[in-house]
């Protein structure tokens, strides 16, 4: 296999990109009447859909807290000495480090945050906070710890705190040319991961081997992808980590007629791409291809609608038109935003019609989030329609970026069912 690390340059962010972002943050504070921002970042091991606005300000490790005054430079609170060590080593090597050592603090608890707010003269100010508002899909009511925030409110009774999660999210969502280059790279890595999976999958191969092939390709390309969602079987209706990733049990061994579903998350420098993947192992049921046709029609409808000036609601309705008319079922959302994960499409509760689902809490329909949001160049989305006839479910799609004209389609490779191309072997249990 050609070593792509030697032929494809890994993009980087310049100091000009830092200055662009910080100027946007200051303009936001000016526009919203804010004296400063407090930005909470989620732990770096949080996995897909992590809340990592802190990285947007720092070009560093996720899991910090950023305090950014309208006048002056940001101060960054670090969770542990590891971050200090890594910052020191990165600086020594000449990496693109945006926060100087004198603006770092060695803790991110309520005491450290209170001291930083005092230090920056923000004790009686109006402060925008990122982390108090909803973060879809994992934190519908924010991610800031109660005890920490209660201490801050007690320490600063004269300050006014207001959530700016959506306002900053909209600002961040319009990617610069440097950021688009990074997303392109992440999407290319994602395609490489899927190709490695396709070349490995075959009857008699353990699903863990297919999973490992994809992840290894992501590492080989110089990225650290979050663990992918992965399920296999003759007719599985599930998504998420494979069961052996969270429960002590052996992975399945693939058989002829199986389908593999995977959601591949590829990241580079805090920018993300996603592939929605269906791999057919041998001779699969014809209903998978029927469902794939409907899903592909929804994907194409979304491509046609992703234009600047259209609203998010218009895109959602265009994608759902083939799904609503297809005569089958859908169990998950069909599209959402990336970089950041700010808006999602509408959902249907069709899973309640599956045999056995009546014993579970109902999955209700929900409308699209922020349907009036206007699309603008640089916004990135995942078109990921999934569709089923009975239990024959198909996922297709990938990352798309809005441009001044036609959308930039980054993962057309996974916008269809992919045939497995691995070498079949006698079925055997995974090694103990």
C-alpha cells in the first residue's frame, strides 16, 4: 500500500488563523455587549461529538477552560501537569502553540476560575459562557459541573453570566480556507479507513479484525480517530460501539449475507469528517439494495439543497421527502452539522414498530433543531440518511461543505452500499 504520509502533506493552522479566530471572538463580544468569555471544553477522551470550543481558541489539547477578555489575551486553565509538560515540549519543538506560558494556569477548578476572572478585572462584568447551553446530542442541558458553577456564582454576585453557546457555534461554523483544508484531509483519512475495512471484510473474518483495519489506517495517516460505531449481522438494527467494546463478550465472525454498519469519525486538528458506511458481505437480501436506493435519493436531495441562503429547515425537508415517501422506515436522524455539532435534522419514531420494541421506552418524533438557520459558505454537514424495509437497514453518506455555489462533497465513496472485498476463510472464533 502506498504510504500516504509521504505523499499527502498534513495541513496546519497558521498564526493568521489564530488572529482571525480571536478577532471574531472580540467582534462577538462587542456585538453582544460582553466584557469577556468563559469557554468550557470537554475532556479530550469524550469521543465523537465532543464539545471542544476551547481548542478553537488554543490550537491545543482539548479539556481546558478558556477565559478571554474583550481587551487583552486569553488565559487558559489546564486540568493537570500533563498539559504543562506537553505545552513545554511542543514549544521546544517549534510547533504552532497559540497560548504563551505566562497565560497558562495549573488548575481548572472553581478557585482557579475565580482567580482568573479577578485577575482579568471581570468580577463585576457581563460574561458570555460556552458550556451552559445545550450541546447536541450528549449534553441537552449543558456540561458545566454544578458544584463548580455554583461556587463561581457565589464568588461573583455582581457579575452577569449569559449562555453564548449558539452564538459562538454559529461563528465557528463558517470555516476558513485553512480549516476547509483540514476537513478535506480528515475526510480523505475517513475514506482510507473505510477502504481498509472493505478490503478486510469477508465471511470467516472476525468483525474486530475489520474494526482494527479501519482504525489502524486512521493511525497510519497520522490522526487519532475516535472509536467508530460498528455493528454486523444478517439484519441488525443497531448503531454505536460494538457490544464487545463495552461488554465482556467475543466479537462476531462474519458470515455470507451479513451487513456491516459503521460510522467512521476522522479528525485532524480539531476539525472533523464523518463517513456513514454499509458494507455488504457476500449475497445480502434484496431489500438492502431497495433501502439503499431510497437513502441515496435522500442524499442526492440534500446535495441539491445545500446552497448558501437556504435555511436548515429547507434542507431537512428536502432530505426527508424521499424518506417519507419510500414506504419503509427510518430510525435515526438523516443529517446534522459538523464543526461544530450545532443543528440536527428531524427524527421519526419508527423503531417502535419493530418486534419486541414495545417493551422499551418510546422513541418519539422530534422536529429539526434551528430550522430558520441560514446556510452560509464554509458550513459543514453530514448527509447520513438511513432507511429500512423491515429489519433490512442501510446507512450511506458523508461530509459536505457549503460553498458559494455547488456544495463540496468530500465522501462520495460512502454514499452507496460497498461490497466487501476481503478474502474469505473458514469460520473460526476470535483468538483468546
